[in-house]
């Protein structure tokens, strides 16, 4: 299968991968001048810089525009950035790799791997605890009903007013439990939740007996030779210098990144490495069995058939189906699935 991979960065990054048509015709691509116009047009207030990486049957383009930081040097294509919630796609892929290795099952209840006292408190609805009914799959497709601490303005205010605070994964879950209310009983709806992905990260650690960073590295990053990608604060920095991510006009480069470095976010990468990941994911180099990718792309009816396991989908203006994931730093990643590809397994 041929893939056309596009990576776009705006105040950080966005990555897009598309495939070929059922008949094998390469997806049309603009000229290098057209790509240069795309990356240049992305740089406008408050976005200081942008990166675009495109690779496919017709060649490769990798370029940057704007500044490394407001008023700083020019941005380079090799500069690294925080991928934020793009990390969720990696987390889901790690879990699915463990499923392939028969280390866990998607429909296992999370109480099999996590502290039962914690599990009993994560989803209490109408005075009834439903935590023991939550499955690993529901964490990954956001149907567990868990309150999302990351979108709570009170939590965001705490991060902005205490930028150097170190957050432990369990502390993030506790904040969600004590400050929010579950959205619904497990399986009864869809609501995006970083809390669920923190729990997924804890499950990965429990199953592997190793830090989450080790799972990313051994199961995905090293096999794909993603040499410039690492889990910030949990691993030694790699690759080029970290570019400046912004929340509006606030430069957050000096913030303690632990508020977003466990399961739901935290990877630092480059456009080239993210291109490598998506080519590997859709090109059969991440999972052992094609059915595993189909499972990942199996979207839920609760989400309106827009969210699978750590990945989203939409139909573009061109009528093609795209796969993507958005990120808190103004980033997104997407991939267009080849027309005529097998339907996801249920």
C-alpha cells in the first residue's frame, strides 16, 4: 500500500497521512511551490512558526516557516515539539501491541490491573459505583464516562498559576475524581477524557512491569527507528532543540510538562518521526496482524462513528475519509484511509 504522508506544524505540529485509491492511482499532490505556500500561509498571529512534511510516491517535501519562538531564530524542519494529545494514538497502539502479545484483552475490566479502591471511585453515578464495569477498550474510545480534568478551566488555571508543579499520574486521576462528576455510566455515551488515558498508561505499566516510556520505546519508537522522539520528563531529551509551544500568547516551554506527559500526552517528536509512525501504522509495520489495525479504526456508535481507539475520522471536502487526532497545543494529525480498504473488525 502506498501512503502519502503530510505533516503540518502550527505553534507545534499537525500530521496527515493519506493513501492511494482502490485502483492504485497515487493521490494528486501539489507542487513544491504549493507546499511552500501552505507552510508560509500557516504562520500568522498568534502562530509564530510552522513545519510541513510531505512524502509519497511522487517525492518528499520538508520545510519550515516562521520563528522557533516569537522574536527568535528561524524555525527548522528538524526542530522538536510537544505532540500533546497526538500521544493518545501511540498509547492506543501500545495497548493493542500488548493485546497481540496476549498480555491483556481490550474487554478486560480495568479492576484486573488497577487498585480496586481507585477503580471504585472513578465513576460513581447516582450513588452507584460503576468503575468495576469499565473496560480497557472504553478507556481508549472515550466511552468510560470519566470526568476530563484537562478541559476543566479550574485545572487549567492551576497549571498556569503553578507552571513548575510536578504532577504524578495518580494525582491527575485524583483531581478528576474530587473535582468533577462522571458524564454517564460506562458505555452509555461518548466524552473525550484525558483521565481515561492516564489510567490506560497505568495499566500499561502494570502489565509490562516497566515505565510507560519503556513501552513506547521498545514497542514502537525503536522498532520504527524514531530516533528523535521521547517521553518528556520521563526520558532523556533526544533530537534537536525543543521549539516553543504556546497557549494563546503564553510561552509554555519552561512549564513543568508533567501536567501532560502520561498516556494522554507527553511525547516530543519531529514532523519526520511522526510521518514515520503513521507510515508504519498504516503500512503494516506496527502491528503483527492487519486485524489489529482494523480494530483500532473501529469507531463507536456513541461517538457518531468518529472515534476509534486513540484515533478519529472525518470525511474531507474531497469525499475521502481522513484519520487524525487533535492536540492541545493547536496540533492535529490525520490520515486518509485508502478507498476500498477492508472494514474495521468489530
